[in-house]
C-alpha cells in the first residue's frame, strides 16, 4: 500500500512540474528573421555545477544584413570581428579572417516564438560539455 501511495504522489508531482525556463527556444532560425541588430543580455553557463540564466551587462552585439554579412561589436559598438554568415539546419556559421586565415564558428541557434530572442550554443569548433547558451534580444 505504501508503494502505491508513493507512486501516486510521485506521479502527481511530475504532472505538476513545469519548466518555464527552458534553456533553448524551439523556433527555427531563418535568414530573414536574423537580419538586424542583436544584443547579448543573458548567459547560461555551468562551470561544473547547476547552470542558471545570468544577466549580462554591456553584452556584445551582432549585426546581420540581408546579404549574408555580419559584424560583431562590443557593447559600445566597437567592431571586434566581421565576416559572412550562413544558416544550415538550425546552425549558424560565422566565417571570418584571423591573422589572414579563414576561420569558422558554429552555433546551434533558435528563436523564441515571435523571433525577438535568439539563443545560441557553441557547436563548432568547440562545444560546451555542461551547457552554455547565450540569449540575444533584437534591438
């Protein structure tokens, strides 16, 4: 009888659980909606323990244009990197030059439902084992 009671309570507990703070959004990234200015405002990083969203003050910005070009700037809009971008199967690839050599960064990318929030997680060349996500808001 105690086991049935425990299973019932546990089942009720699971049905009541909601995760409104899901780390990743579920709307696919597309070129048209990506165009514009995006400001980093939250990061979700685990240095070995539980991860949680943290506000970012003076986050970097991305500017994406309709021709496949981008610029990454600091908060004060000083250009840190520029190059070209491409979207392939929900992954955003940034191509740029480092010391005269072509370099690439890849991110798993998604939008929130109304496409005003962009969530990125590094996928190439390095990935985060314990999770790291970055949220940008459209300016």
